[in-house]
C-alpha cells in the first residue's frame, strides 16, 4: 500500500471513530469539541494533543487515559512538545499505563531538546531523583538552569523549590529572587522564609522577612499572610 493510500485509509478510519464519539456538552462548547475532534482526525498535532487532554481530564468526554495516551502519541510522534510532555507524565505517574520512568524520560528529553521549559524541569527532576536514569545532580542542574533561564516566573519559583528540597539554599534564593522580582507570590513567601531563618547566604532579618511575606499576602498567597501574622503576634 502506498503512503498516500495509507494516509487516506487512516484518515477515513479516524473520521468514523470521531463521528461515533459521544460528547457530554451542548451548544457552542459542542461545536468547539467537534472542531477539535475533526482537526485531530485530520492529523493536526495541536488538536490531537488538545483532544488527548480532554480525555485525560474528562472534559466534555468520558475520562479515558487510554484514549488520551493514543492521541498524545499521535501528536508526540509529529514533534509536538506539549503532547510529548503530557505523554511523559502519563508514564511517570502511571496514568492508564504501567509506570515507566525510562519511557517518561525519553519523551521529556525529546521536548526538552526542543526548548520546552516544563520538559526541562521534569527531566531535571528525573536526574535529581535517579528515576529512569542514573542519579546525576550535575545534569539535573543543567536542565533546571535551562528552564529557569527562559524567564518564566512560575518556573523560576519551581526551580528554586527544587534546589531548596536539596538544601541548596543559595541557588534556591537566586531563583526565588528572580521570580519575586516579577511578582511571583510563592517566591516572595519563600524569600520571606529564607530571611526569617537566615538561610541561603542572608542574615536573619525579621523586617525583611515580614516585607516579603507582606508582598506575598497582598498577592493572595495564604502562607505569606499566615507567616506575616505569626511574626506580628510574636512582636518581630
């Protein structure tokens, strides 16, 4: 069978499958789902990844990890980094498949090489913990730094936390400061903690701790509010 004929056959089969799907929504939402399903059936990797996510979360369709994996796989094979990360997560946590860190690493690495920051953090974590690979903190650091260097405050805060868990408070503070400067409330609360206890190369400073906790609280971070109140009650 020629590749063109094979593609036509597969597209026809997918169209029949898509047409038989029962959606749990109506109105405009149903129209959007049908559009995504139609695009996915025609081979659009972004739509395939989105359709897989709907199955994974049970949004508008019955939750089905097997179908989620199948759609992620189709998109991931076309190089879609979002699908590669999502597929890796299914294997990392064993959702709908047997837990397999080695396969998770393979998919994370494919996305990480393309510059996907989430994949870089997840890959770094596998190296940090030795899941599916030989434990290697140097490689973990390498991937964390690549992710955080992209400038996303949430990812910088996450990298800071990963360093904190390894009790590398100096590097944790470095990334918390970068995230906090962009207004990340969790990073501000974490900075407050470092100043409260004198960690990460800073002197214990309750005034600075309260300042950071206050900023975090103002942005809705409950930990910041609780810690600020705690220091006030103890007259710091």
